[in-house]
C-alpha cells in the first residue's frame, strides 16, 4: 500500500534537540534521572496499592473486571460499560467530545509488568505479555501511563518511507500519557494528543502518541509539542531515551526512530491517528483481509 504523504511543513514542525551550550549538562541530568536514580521495578503485588489509590480517578461510564489470579498466565482485565463486558478495542469510540481522544490504560506509570490489549482474544481483554511461556516485565519501571487508542490499527501492509519503509506493527496505536496522576489498568480516560514519535521496533513502525489526561492540572497549558518542552522540560528527550534503550539490558540493540528522531507535532499526530483509524475501519468491515487472526467481534 502506498504511503500517505504528509506535508513537509508538518514534518519540520517537530521538536528537535537543537545544539545548545547547556545541552551536555541537560543530557547528563536526564541520564542520571533515567539510569542513576531509577526507582526499582515494582512486582505486580505492589501495583495493587497503586490501583487502589487510583480508583477515585474519573473513569466516566466505564469500569473494569479483573479475572484470574494476578501474576499468572490466566490474569485478564476486561473493560465494562454500564456493567456489561465490552471490547476495549472495538466498543469504545476513538474520538471523545471537545477534540479529545479516548485512551485505554494498559500500564500504570512507575510499574514494570508489560500489560497489553489481547487483540487475538474475544472481547480483547488486557493481559500480561508472554515470552517463552513466562510473563514479561520491562527491565525497569515505565515513567508514564501507557496505553492504546481504541479503533485504531497499524497496518503491516502500510509502509512509511521516512521510517525505514517499515510497515505497521499490527496493533492499536500506543499512547504515552505524561500527566501527574497514576491511572488504572483498564481505565478509560479522555486525553489531549500533543505529538508523536515514529518508533521502529523489530522492523515495524510503532507510533507513540504523546498525550495528557484532560483532567490533569497542566492540561490547559499544553496543546502541542512546543508546550510540552516548556511545561515539562526534558520530557520529550526522556520519552525518546526510554523507548530507544529499554531492550538494551536484555542484550538487544536499541530501537530506532523515523523522521530523524523528531517529536512530531500535534497536527502530524492527528494525521497519524486519522490514518490508523481508517486502517482499523477497513479491517473491521472486511475491506482489508484479516490475515493475522485478530479477534474483531
């Protein structure tokens, strides 16, 4: 499938790491924050306290229903609406009111269990990823709330020339939520999109939308990537570094990024979201063959 061209003006609007006399000092501080004073990864038992403290966070009309014992291969978190089980991928609209998006949280900030939407299971619950029969954990905590945009899909047949001509990763679009509150696995939150990174993971494009919870105290102050740099100094670099390097402790190479590792602006992010929403709709209505065994009901 031919790549959809985006304007050069939009591409160049991303935030870049411009040369600056203080750059080396800032990078040293960021590296210390990332690696020197990093909090220890928290086991899933300790995450229960985080989830309990986050239950007062607004989730609107949605709820969640855990099933199976935690820290097990059977553990699942199902999303509910009005008490009925739904698919967090198919049954939650992408777009909310006032230009916001709906985000489904998979991994709360400062936790390490690699939770994800099970796109190949009925109702698409959230489960912990498995590799070689074992539950997967990041080598250290993720510093932001992490989740997905419902009703989006990164099509493996869609190639992005500016990202090594790689295809999509066959998953919903990921979201990195930079707000101050710890959100809840299976929670549905309205977020403002601010920008996006084009990460290349194992030869596939894996978009990382940067967003903020609309209820965060700083939400009114940030509307684009330039605002993120002003209100959250160094956060864009920290996100880039974390996702670039998290596989290195396991002996794997660093991830790469397209578009010269730029944090692309909100307009670009909205274009990516619209495009992947179209890919999702084509998959759901049968226009695009479901050749990956995804659960679409």
